[in-house]
């Protein structure tokens, strides 16, 4: 166990260029011991020589991978104080044409991958009656828009699960925080487009293809919040003695919260105009 009592933070999805990578650095800057994980250790190569980080390859789709990493972390540090479920995939395509396998993969990663970590870590945290679980959702779930339905649905499901987990785990001494990013700069648009380009050619929605491709980059405009700024503010909120149940930060956060409460016909009008559908 770490003799200095530093917080041990396990973060999924820490590939360079993403939110998880920025969160890892922000937690380390707050004197935490960070277990940075991703499917490929090479994607975190810039953290390799920094003693503040313990790098691990982790596939959130694999029970064996999760258990292996947890065992290594507990052997090294003796505890996990904070779990940050950040690993996720984007999925842009019209719902009437998207392969069901793509929807399943999106949910397997964004929802069931998260729950796999929650179920693995909760017994340890409950035994200490101490811990924090952070699930990274999305403001898109506040006002769903076209061309991104599978991703939005997965994040909406994660929001609902997080709300339930907060109530169920609190009696066990575990805080659950729903972190809801707005438009934050990351590499998600490029990885989303790589997935889209492997999908079958559109038929019903061929005339909308330009708008669909544009949707993948909607959150990456010039006004998008810098990843480091988002990470710094998120970490400050998570490390509070009494962290907020819901923390949203980034461009569009306020707008999407307002959109959520608008009458549907107004919301639909605004979204259709923005998404060119």
C-alpha cells in the first residue's frame, strides 16, 4: 500500500489525444497515483517514463482482462479509491440502416464495459466503505439528434444506470458521479469516422451522407473546450470530499441542458435546422 496515502485512481480509455489521457494527467497533477489503461499500451507511450503512472492494457469487453488488471493494481497499491469509466466508442449512422452489430458494439463498450468495471470494483470499495465511481456520459443524451442515435442511446442508458448506482451504492460508502462532457476536443471524431467508413454504403440516406459525415465532427469545432481545461475542472469536482452527483462541463453544456426542457416541437425544429435533416 502506498505509504503516503495518495488517492489511487484507475481510468479506462487513456489513449493519447482523448479525454481519458487528459484526465490521467490532471489526476496526477493533483498528487494522485494513476492507473492509466487502454487496449494498447503503445497508445499511452508518452506516460511510460513518468513514475506517477502505472500503465496497464485493459479491454473493457473482457472479464479476464478486467480481473487481471484489478489484481495487479491491488497487489501494487492495496486499494482503488477512484474508478473513472471513460472508455467509449462513437457511432455515427442513421438508425434505419446501421448494422445491428455496430449498435451492439457501441453498447458493449459504452454500457456493458462500464458495468463490468463497476461490478468488479464495487466489492473492494464496499469492503473499505470508501470509494468513488465516475461514469463519463455525454450532453448529447440531453437532447438526442439525428445520425448519432446508437451513441446517444448508449450514453442515455449509462446516465440512467449511473443514477441508479448512486442510490444503490451510497449505503455501501461509495459515491457515484455522472460526468457529462459538452463539446470537448478529442480524437473521437477521427475514430468514429474510421468506424463509419467500414459500414455498408447508405441506401435510404445517401442524400444525407455529407450531413452524416459532418455530424461526426460536430463537437470538434473551434469553440470546443480544450481537453486539458475540461480535465482540470472535472478532477477538481471529483476529488471534493462531497463530490457532486452530476458534473457537466464544456461547450454546449448549458445549451443542451436548456434544450432538454424545451417543448419537443421547438427542440425538433432547432435540431433539424442544426443537423440539416
